[in-house]
């Protein structure tokens, strides 16, 4: 019974880690960095000063990290306690069998969760849950470079609510706002110098060049006159 509870707790922590990484991705963090930061918050290890600043200085990321820290502490405490109980009052043979069952079960769970036919569906479903929980459907921007004259480069995470999402570049409204899209970044691969018929999807990251004020107004839904 204790072994079953242990595996359930491990599954819950695994799912929380995936959801935390997705939540950070939706705020504009790179996929690998988001996964690392989610694991760091859950385990309270490997959280470097520079990367921690990028998390805590962003209000939504700070909220996500706080939730992961709280859930991580509770989850790890539960796992350790349940693991200790599963090994209590066992002889050498039973101890070896229990450890083997735990190791094999965790390995199988990991293989199932990372299987190429299951992992994308799992991430999509969890991604929808994360968007609802943290209200992450809107646009998020990182201002990469600002030049004299008010021009600059922005990296924009496209949310479902942005008016350009779901449209081709030519119909997105970028050109009339003097916004040039230099690259579309997505998990399936980047599209440098995208063409007019390239489709913008929710979750895409756009590298945009133009007047900073124009881009701020456009992506935050305020139409400039």
C-alpha cells in the first residue's frame, strides 16, 4: 500500500514539474530554462542568482515559482515519509524487492510519460490547465534592445487573446503598425525571416523590430491612432 502511495506522489510531483515548466514557458522563458527553473523551484536546488532575478523580477513568474516551491516542499516531504514507511519493518529480501519495484515502476512511468505518442498529448492537456490556472492566454513581451529614435527589438510570446494570433502575417496588422517580424520561434522549429503567408499560432514567440511604442500598443491591445 505504501509503495502505491509513493508512486502516486511521484506522479503528482512529475506532473507539477511539467506544469511549472509550461507555465514559465508561457511567460516567455526558453523551454530548457523553464524546465530547469521549475525543477529548481520544486527541489530548491540549482537556482542561480542571475536566472533567479529573471524569475522574481517578473510578477507572473514569481507567482509560479512561489507555487512550485510550496507544492515541491509538500510533495517531497510526502515522498520521503511514504518511502520510509514502505521500507519499515522489512527484512533484507523484502527491502530488496520493494526497492526493485519502486525503481522499475518509476522507470516505466518516466518511459510512458516521455513516449513520443503520449508526451505531446500530455503536454497539450497540461498546457491548457496551466493557462486557465495562471491566466496565461494574454501576450507577454521581453524588450530585447532599444535604440535611439524609439526603435528596438522585442521578443513576444503570442497568447490566444492577441488579435494577430490565428492569422497570416499579411493579415496580422503588423505592417500598418510598422512592425517587422524577423523570426517566428516555435517548438517544431524556428522560421527565420517569415513570409507573408506564414501562420501565427498561440504559443509562438515572435522576434519583432519596430517602434517600441507601436509594439507596446499593438500587443497590449490598444489601437494607436
